[in-house]
């Protein structure tokens, strides 16, 4: 397996981010059309209608822990540590983000969201541990 495979989970996450952007646009458009929001509300982003609130919160989530994920992927690639285990962990992280996003923008049930978040959190922690081991072995 080529180290370049580490970029596929990164690309998959970017696809998720774009999908969430499309979804928030659709939800906001519907909110305006049904009269539960005005376009001016979105200018300062202070009042989010219920239809799009979970999506806005999820979009913010895609720029928190996932930024640490992208950094780990790039660092692992740079030091030659993007092997099968790292790639597998990267996919676990991304798939957990997809599942987390789905729950977040639909039912938003913490009971289901939290374990998905924890799964991705642990997979990402393991990626950073792999990076540390690569650096330790290179020293």
C-alpha cells in the first residue's frame, strides 16, 4: 500500500465538508422560504433558525478536531509513516466523522453522537502516537 493512500481519507473529509456546506445552504434557503428566517439574519450569524442550527454547529465541528487530523496525515506522510495502520486509522476517523455528522444534522441525539466522536478522537490520538513513534525511531 502506497503512502499516498493517506490522502484519500483527507479527500473524503473534504467531501463531507462540502456536503455540509450544501446542506446548510439548503436548510437556510428553506427557512427563508417558509418564513422562519430572514436573509439578514445570516449576515451577522447571530440568529440561526432551528432548521439549520444543527447543521451550522456541525459545520463548525468540521474545522475543529479535523484540522488536527489533516495535520497528522500530512506529518505522517512527510516522515514516511503513512503505512497501513495509519491509513486504517485515518479511515476510522473519517468514517466516524461522517456518522457523527449524520447524527448531528438529523436527530442530534448525544446518545449516538458521543460514541462516534469518541471513536474518531481515539483513532486520531492513535495517529499522533504513530507519528511520535516514527519520530522516536528516526532519532
